[in-house]
């Protein structure tokens, strides 16, 4: 693989992260790059690793997901080298974001994770909007299986639960 190709994959990742106001997961980045056929999975992962090692991006692990944010150094880098990306690649990214931005944001802003507390498990479920926390819920459950089940279903049920809580709490005051 040529150095130019590797540089292109790194620039694609930086450009994507620079054009969103929220982080992207590894699977979201991979979905775009692999669906467009730019490179294979392992080459992309090496490019992401290199970006992180160079401190152009930073990662955060939540449950089974790694999320990436661009650093200030990464922003400077992409601003200097974005002209190396063809207009067709930039258009592909724009269309991907246009089509999937709501889904991408929802995947990032609605999170659930669990951790052991003695013989039980604590589930922390969060709904964010932009950089504000709308709701944070902690539930103590008796088994790891229950914790996993709650985490797995939080994304699809969070809006319903949030709406129920707000409605119920507001009705109590009347």
C-alpha cells in the first residue's frame, strides 16, 4: 500500500470528524469507508490507529463501542490538507451525513453501560442532546444478563421512557 493511499484514508477520517459536531463510532466511520469501497477494514483500522497515535483524534470507549473526536491538532491538519481530498469524496461524505446524520447522532447521544457493584450491577443510561444531558438514569440490577438486556434496549426505548417520566412528573404537580 502506498503512503499516498494511507494518507487519503486518514484525511477522509479527519474530514468526517471535522464536519460533525459530535463524535463518530468506529462502526460509523467503517460503514462509510467500506460501503464506498475506498479501502478494506484492516487498512482503515491502521489509519485510525495512526491518527490516534499522532494525537490527531482521540477515542473514548463506551461498552462495545469506540467513539472518535478530532483534536485541535487534527483540525489544523485537515484545514491544511483538505484540498488533497477530491470533490467527489467530499460530496460522498456530505451525502452520507445528509442521509444518516440523525441516525449517527442518535447512536452517539443515547448511551448505556453497566459495571459491577458488589454482587449486583449498575446500569447507567444517558440521553444527551448536543452537549447537554437531558436525562441520566442509574438502575441497580441483580444480574449481568439484566444489565446487558437494559443496555441493549435503551436506544430504542429511551424516547418513550423520557417522555413518560416528563409527563408523569409534570402531572404530579397539578
